[in-house]
């Protein structure tokens, strides 16, 4: 299996066996991600971290991953301090980053930006989120979290909750989870239902997802509850946002209906979707999930640009 | 005697088997009538044929190039192109969508990077179905619903 110098723009850039390989490799990275063991497979390598949009976890965990592997990081977290402000094209910014680094991580507000970056860079491009588009490393770390908590993805009943229409990262997640044989339940307000092309894609893998608005019922036999934030910035219309925000809230009262071993995931940041009192329960794995970004990104960096394997 | 509704042309292009009702869009794609175009153009709509109704466009003194043909295939996938010289058909082929459509259709997603004027890229679509035509933006992966309206 050869990952060397590959771009990671969409989760669909990987086959099932490649995803499986990355997840297994990420598991090996855990002691390195915790700092218990030391690695230097990225020694002498430079990562360009180009964040044109705000990010906490994705940026820090990529930078942490590169540092833990013995590499160095250059970049910016605020495009206001770059020539973008003077009207420079993304293509030119990428050409510069390509000249200064060995691997490029990009988050950008426009969909398709990572694909464009991949056209202009010789170095591999890792998409850290392109607008409402794709976020493949988030998808991998979500899958990794399920594998770590539930041993496998196959056969688990996974509820995806929230904005399933505009939140396109859940589209990639639904694709990947069906590829691995999960049972899927889509819970959302009527107006934010999962698009039919995503459901059709799940069916191609033999998964027949259930769509409903009733969270209380869906949660009863769920193994995993994946909560997403309803993102105001993705709505074309403020009135539509106001109608649906606050529809679902995960709290102790709701969790009385859940199984003991239900795990709750969230890509974070959360706003009001999960009551902070849930954090103390064994259901909450979203902070572990955020940590899992480090071993998963270490695995990817190492496979794509590392000098040798761990 | 059967009366011909449209006379044969001496030189030019006949686009036959256009999906009924799409002739006007074909003209739009071809930029006809354009300010610099002096070609005589005949249009027949809802013509009866063996395979049902169809539209026909005849453009005198203009031979369509491949780039234009590709564009037509997006809205009239069964169309045939006949190049006429001195009343003879010298070339005839059915339009066929290539696997990629570059610089012809604008992405329907306003925040797609391919719609940014400062980026040095042309729009690019991958063809996911040739008949009926379905295309997906190479950059943002969105599928435009009404392709005809998105033609540049």
C-alpha cells in the first residue's frame, strides 16, 4: 500500500483497505501522540499549515502531530496577516507554500479550494476543511474513535444528529460508515434531512439508513450518537436557521432512554447541543475524539511524507 | 407532393435529433444570433420522426468545432452533427460528452473556488452520466441541476 506523496482532499481518495490501514497505523501512534514515546520520522521536514478560517482542534492537532513526529511547522492561522489581503490568489499562495515546505495542510472557506491547491503544489496537500465541503481527516478520526471505543464499525447502530443537509462532513461520514457496514439512523429537523444522493450512496453499500425527526426513539437502541452543531454560517437564509436552531439538546433527561454503553461523539465546537453535565457521564467521548485527531494525523503525515515507518 | 419545411443548405452544419424543445437553448449555446454572426439559421421544432418528436437547427456557412459540439451534448445528448459542403454530407457524427467538461459550464455553487475570478483556473466538471447528462464539479463536487442555465 503506497501513500507516499498522495493528496488527501476527500475521504473518497482512499479505498476501504487503505482507510483500514490508516486506522490500524493510527493505533500504533497513540503512545507517540501522548508523548510517552519519541519519534523522528519527520525530522528535517517542514509542514505548511495554512488556515484561512478559524480552527482550534484541527490546526493544533496537525501541528502537534508534526511536532510529535520530529518535524517543524510554518504557516498562519489568520489570513489577514498574509498577501491574500492584497488580493493574492490562492493558487499563488499555494505555490509559495510549496516552495517553503514538504507537505501542506489547508483550511479555506471556499469549497473545492483543496482540490485547486493540489493542482498547484508538487508537495502533498491535506485538506483540513474546505468551506461546507470535505474534511477527510475529521472523517478518519471519527471512524478511529468508533473503532477505539466499540472495537469495530461494522454492525454498530450509529445515529447522526443535527444538520444533515448543509453539514457536508456528515455526508462523507455517512459514506465511510456505510462502506464499513454500520447501521445508520439520520435524525434531523424535517428541513435539514440527509440529501437523497447521500442515502443512495449508502444503499450502494447495502446499508438502508432510517431518517427520522424523533431523537428520543432513535437513541434507545443506538451504540453511537454523533451530534453536530447546526452551523449558522452554512445557512443561505437566516430565517431558516432560526426555525431549527435549538431543536435538539442532549441532556441527562434524554439519556435516561439510552443504553448504558452508548457513546456520544461531537466534532466540536459545541454550542448548546450538549449540556455540559453530560461531560461527566461515561457516554461522553468527544474530548477523547478530539485527542484522536493527533494519532490519526500523525499516521497520515508519516505515511505520506515520513522518511520511514514507525 | 411532400413540402419541405426547411430547404437543404449548401454549406454549413445541420444539427439533427435535438431533444424536442431544446433548439432555442442550442442556439443560445452556439451564440446565435451573435452580433458578428451573419449566418442564415433555420430552426424546426417538434418535427415528427421515426423516434418521436425532435428539433433541427441548420446553420449556413458555419462548421461547428469539437468544443461547440461538446456543449450541445450537455442538453441534447442524442443530437447528430452533419457537416454539409456543396449540398453533400461530408461528415456526420453523434455528439458525445467527453469524460471532462472544461471551461463550458459554470459551477452552481457560488462559493466554489472555481467561481473566484482571481484564481487562474477554468471551471471543470466530471461527467457522471452521458445520457441523461449529469456532471459534477471537479473542485467542489456539486452537481448542477439545470445544466443549460449554467453554460458559460
